[in-house]
């Protein structure tokens, strides 16, 4: 399997696992590769500090861990940070947190970022919802990213591969039909048996990527959801790793 939604670092409100913990869980669950981004970058003033730490932490494991850059397009110098991530660290995509970093996807800076990523032919991942509000620290509840803004961002950049992370059951329907041809979403927040089968029948198997949201979610939950889903072997293979490999041209 190929997990498109994992992170490494620290979380302010509870302890989370290390790089070694992530790799052990991957081994136990048959996950051969995982996209990883920096948890620290979500809360650091300049996410680049987290990107640099991530690159050092995963250097011995680049055969299995695919790094993604967290970029904050309203922060001064983000263009240089993006260049550093792509050229010096070999990062393969960008993760955006508009709700944590307090900007809108239709801001001029975000539009420029989308254009740059499209030109560089790298995917952009928008983390729509990271933690359920019921699990968040009461003084810092962070709402989900507007689904309308995610859909509009994808239509603004039709040649950009756009992945929405953390969508719940029914949320892809809110992006307005038909879904943009460049739009994908992951399985990390699909909570019930039967949800995945519905998504395949409704949106097509090619739109769906296996994701765990580790370490904030335990990866076994999503591995078991895929294993237990009433899907064909070909559908399970596409969601489990085939679509992700195609996304990155691997």
C-alpha cells in the first residue's frame, strides 16, 4: 500500500509517534511507501523550519518515505522556501493548511502558488479537516476548509493535480458536480464500512487514494477499512497504491 497522508513531528496537545513508530506501523500493515509532511510546520511561524527538519529526519528512509512541503503562501519568502524544498530536499508535492495558516485559496498568493505547482507538475494536497472538532483543544478549535474554495481552486488550475485530504463521507458531493477532472481525495476520514464502496460507485475508483492521517489517526483503522471493503482486487489495488503511484509518476 501507498499512504498519501502521513506526518512526522510534534503535536501541541498530545504525544505522537516518531519516524521509527511510523515505519514499524507501515511494516506491520504492509504499507510499502508513505507521503510524509511536517507536523511541526503546521504551528511554526515559518513552516520552512519544519520542512528542513523533516528532510533531515527521513534522509535514511527515502526509499520508503516521500517528502511533501508545507507552504504558507501569505508568509514572506514562500517562493524561496518552495524552491528550496523542491531543489534541495527533493520534495514531491505541497501540503496546504488554509484553516491553520489563516488565508483563503482564492488569495493572490495562493493563486500564484497553484500556478507554480502546476508548472512544476507536482500535486497540491489541501488538508480540509485534520482533527474532528470534538477532539480539539477547546481554546483553539480550527474549522474545516471550505469545500467550495477547494473546488474553485481546482477549477482555477485545471492542469494541477489537487488532492483533498480528510474529507468525510458525503463531502465530495459538496464540491459541485461533476468533480474537477484533476481532483482526488483520500480515505483517511471515511469512518464507516460501506462508505468506501459508495465512493467508488459514485465517483470512480481512479479518484480515491489510500491515506491514514498518521500519527493523529492510527493507521490500522484505514488499512482495515480498505481490507474489509467489498471491492474487487483491481479496485483495492488502485486505491491501495496504484492511483498514488500514477499521481507521482512512479
